[in-house]
C-alpha cells in the first residue's frame, strides 16, 4: 500500500540526515585540527544511515509528491538516491587513507562529498527546473573544489579551472534555455511545460520552446559527457585526485542521467517534441560511443583511458534514454538503465580505487599512472591485479560480471523498441572497448615488470571499498533478478 504524504518532514529524512551529517563533519573539522579519519568515519555513518532510511521508505511505500511544488520524492527519486548514496559510501571508504596520506588531513573533503550527494538528490527529486538547476549548482560547486583539492599540484589546479570555466559555460546554456522555456510556456514546472508541448500535430508551438529545449539539452549533454561536449573530461579526470575522478565518473553521470530522464520523460513530451530530441540524442549517442572508444585506444595514461571509457559509457546510457521515449518500451528501458548504472558505479569505482592505490600520490605528471607501470603487476601485487582484472572484464562486458548483463539489457531494450541501428553500433563499440580494457590485463599478466618496487599496502577502509565493489559487481552479474524486479516495480 502506498502512502502519499503531501506535506510533512518525514519523507525528507534522508536529505536531512545528509545535511546534518555534513554540518557535523564541518563542525568536527573546525574544532579539531587533524580530523581526516574521524571526519571520514562520521561521513560514512551518516551516508549509511541515509541509505538505510531510503531503503525503509521504499519498503513501506512512503513517498512525497510535493513540497511547495518543488520536490517529488517518488520511487524514481528514492531509487536514484540509493545509487548516489552507494557511490558516496564507496568513495568515502576509498578516500580516508588518501586524505591522510596527502599530509594535510583535511576533513573538509568529506563535507564536499556529502554536499555533492545532496545536489544529486535534488536533481533527481524535482519537477521544477529552478530546483533542478539549484541541485546542479550545489553538485558542480562541490566538484570544482574537489577537482582542485590537491592545490599544490599544477595539474589539479588546472583541472579545477578547466572544469569551472566549462561548467559555467554549460550552466549558462541551461539557464538561458530555462528562461526561454518560461517565456514560451509561462512555467518552470515540468507539468506546466508538458501541457504546452502536448498539443495536436496541427497546433502551433512557440519556437522559443524548441530553442529553450535545445539549449537545455546542450547543457545536459555537457554534464553527462556526451560528444562533442566531452573535451573537459580527460583533462579534469587526469588532474583531479583519483578518488575524486572515480566519484565524478560514477556519481555525476548517474545524477545527469536521472536529471535527463526526469526532464525529458515528464516535461518534453508530445509527438513533435519527442521526435526532435530523439533524433538529436540518436546522433549524440552514436558519436559518443564511437569517439569515446576509439580515442581510448590511443591512451597510455590509465586515468585518461578511463575518462574516455566513461564517455563511451555515457553513449551506451543514452541509448536507454532514447528507447524510453517509446511508451511501450519505457519500463524495460528504465530498468535497464538503473541496472547498468548500478553495475557501472561499482566496477568504475573499483577500477579507480586500484588506480589510486598504484599511482604515486606525490606524482605530478605521468609517473605511476602510465599503462606500462601495470606491467608485471600480477607478480608484484597479485590481489590488486586480480581485482583490476575483474573490473576491466566487467567494463568490457564479459560474463559473469555486471557489465555484461548491463549492456545486454540495454541493447535488448533497443531491439525490442526497434532501434536496431543503436543496438548494432553499441555492440560494435563494445568490441572496440574490449581492446583497451583487455590491454590492461595483458600488461598485468603477460608483460615484464617495469619496476621492482613493492606495491602499496591496503588499509582497512581501502580493503572494504574494494571488497564492496567486487561483491556487487559479481552479485549483480550472477543474481540480477532481484535488482531488476525492484527496478521494474519502482520505475
């Protein structure tokens, strides 16, 4: 039985717990000079509490339709909130030793992680364009700071500056698009916008509405990392601290997909409107899959390779968005997107965690992040080599890993929806992707070691982070039915 609460604070509990945890961590940091470990533990506890409350609300069917016309805490929002919280929990575990190892012991790092998640939840939980924009800005401002967190490194500062400038540019597109949509529809609420778009084919629609929709689409394409709006990704991922790069690749992409699904499937509906954005997204998806995979082949820096890999995965996910435009295929496409994102979060964070451990944290340039530094890793660090192999196989799409079924469900949804071209291009690009993912495995097991230096020693938090990533990567691949059934029932 679903209990819809139009007002009241109870359904806001996960958001309030996160906000209170962020404030508590900030207070802890201000009172104690060296508090990185304690701040990380407190942030992790708050994140897990918010996750437990979210799961309980899903079990009870406790949802909130509106808060002053801005928030919609429905099944969709709660499911994506779980994905955001899982991303944050794994990132926090992987980052505790990193923050302490930097020699600064700055607990503010974890405050920024928590505020980022708050922004993500707002993006997925609103049908008001200004509230979505507010969530996007909260997320973006936190990530700008995180990208330049190691401010004594030139590449980190460069990454933060590039991300800030290009992020501000894309934000201007979104805001100007919202202004045009308001001018054409007299509403910034998605329910008001859809009433203007959902008119008969022979009825006139204000041209400003189409221009506004196009500008919003450009801004969203930047956030998800679609070609040709992807140029910031490799430089930012390379310069940012490695745990932050993993968090951006997993969390930002998930939040951007949630935002796109909410806006396009609720607000941008109607025969002519859907046909317009489907044709544009089809071109973007094909270009994103192809460019991401082809350029990744040429990379010898492991972080840049994973950055272009994330571009390619954005293309795969856009296939699901396109298929969901067909109401008959929508449920299957949405559940496929949710499953793909769940698997991608854990295999991607796992790969970035291994890269963070193997990279030399004091390095400025390529040292420690070159593909050739992975040569002979199986003999120096067999456990880390095995973990990296599992994550690379999952990103490739080889069973029984989650990545295989994620791509299978997406491409099957495309075939069921008669989007045959997208399915064919997706499969061909998966074959291309296998070349650079498996190249890492070849270097680890079949090449001579480039260095005799011993590998890193794993801390408890890093071990837990990697164990969680491996467990869910295998669990989703071997036992997918439970998550798929939950996703279908919620979406």
